[in-house]
C-alpha cells in the first residue's frame, strides 16, 4: 500500500494528471511504448487520477482492457471502427490515422499540423480538458506540444521529449529517420512547457541549450527486477539481440550479422545468435547458428537464456531501452558507444563494454563467451548498477518532485 499517497490525499480528491500521446503504451513493441507504460503505471501507483488521451483512432479491445485495468482511470480516443474489428485487432498497437502518409512527411511543422495536431485532434483534446480540468498535463514527444496551449494557466505543463529531433545526424537520416527539425523549431515547441523531461543525461544538456529558461529534469526507465535474475547465467554461448521494427534496429542487426557474427562464430564455433523482436525475420537464412525467436510479449525467458546481450545499433537519439533492460536483467552487455549514451557515464567501471568497431565488438563478445569468470564479473557490475539506478522511486523522483512542488505537497 502506498502510505505516501494516503498522507498526501486523504483530505482531498487526488489530483488529475492528463497524458496525451500519439502512440499507445500497450501492447509493447518499441522502447517508447515501454517507457510510457512504466510512466503511467508509476503515476497510478502514486495515487494520482491518471487520464490518457490517445490521438489515433483504433484501439483493440484487448489493449483497451489492459490500459484501463492496469494503467489509467480514464481512457479517451476517437473510435471509428466497429466491435468485431476491434475484437480481432490483437497483434499490433494502434497507429495514428494515415500512418503511411506520416512516414512520407519530412518537415516536422507539417507533420504536426497536418497529422498529429489537426483541427479534429485539437477539438477532441480541448473538450476533454474542459471536462476533467487536469492539474498536470504531460504530452509525449514535441509532436503533441501544441496540446499544452489548451490547458488552463494553473495547470503544470510537461513535455516528455523521449527524443531530441534537431540532433538527428546524417547517418540517422540516411537510416530512414527522415523527420527534419531545426533547433529553432524544436525550441519553439519546447517553450510551451513549464517542465521538460529528458530521457537521458546527455539530452538534458542539449535540451537546456534549446530551452534555457525552462526546468529540465532527467527521467529514464525503471526496472524493478529480483536479484534472482543475476544468478542465471543462461545457455552456453548464447548471444541475444532484441530488435524492434524501427529502421535503426533493422540496420544494426543486418550490419552485425554481416560484420561481426562471422568472426564470433570463427572464435566460438558453438555460439548461437538468438534474435527477438519484429525485426528478427531479417536475420533468417543470413548466416549459420542463428535462431529466430520473433516478437514475444514477455522477454524474460530470452534474457534468462542468454549468455550475453548485444545491442548493435550504432547511432540515433534518445535512450537505448534495450541496453537498460539487459543491464536490469544483470546480463553482460556489448554495444556501440551510442548504445550506452546516458547510462553509467559517471561510473569508473562501466557495467557494459562499449566498442568502436565491428571487429572490437566481435572480439569482446567472443571473449565473454569463452571466459565465464570475465562474463560473471561484468554481470555483477551490471546487476549492482541496475539495483542502484533503475528503482522506480529513484527514476521518477525528479518528476514527482516537480509535480508535488506545483501542487504544494510537502
């Protein structure tokens, strides 16, 4: 029982937090969905009345049931499909209308005004705000930042950025992430908030440069896992890659199989690569000793089975949640430097191995597979770090402090 909540709110109605998003928190296929799911769950656990607006159209009955039961008190969206279609739409989370057109649009201003915050969306959100009168409003990404203009003056307005779009590199754009956003445009969207959430420490610095007058806080992703996970060393010489269906993961997986996996199997002939996630099929028939796990609702079994975990993504922005998840399971993680951005950067002994080339990555992975003592030493650092840093109370403390300060809760 959350006694802190009872102390805060027993004399009055619990404050209302409204979260606005163009994507659903469930079912989870991507890191941003996992981040949103855990954020909503924590807000509910803290005793707030959580309302959630999904700005797309379709939600399966299974997703609606889970979100209402586990995450929020109120769920809003614009329903356009009938009961049977919603009943059998189990596999994928809902997407905004005209998703194909959205992917083809490059300019962020057009993207927002035409798709994410058109007239219908604005009217829909405005009506809900007038109805529930939120004390705090959180929007996901800068895509939904115009919705903050609809809130009352005394409502605390927060942007959960997840990404810094004006930081996209030429490599990132070439990989298929084609949203073009200037620093001036991003700064303009950020100016709508009172508080801006960075998902990792490096991006907190960049966001402060883009919005120097605003309060910037860093809130990552929580993982509260039992100590038992550390003691399971997994199957002998099993390498796990978890790759969702975004362009970064697809490119990283393909490059790993082409540039690192042949050397790993040469050094460790018994090594087996397990690929989980929607991009797993890209690995089929590409090389020997590869097993396709595919998309799974729960990856616990895959992590327990793995000897080591590789994050092959070389570039991008945001926090690599699969790196965080691997550490949370107490696994030996090998990645590119980008895969560890914002993770344990102040630690003298890193709880992962970050590599600067495919050859170095292959050598590091093979060394861990062949040396259980070295592997378990790295796993212990990962497990110890995760227990210190990924507890929900620690991860969300800056956000809770900002909300309670606004509400006048001491």
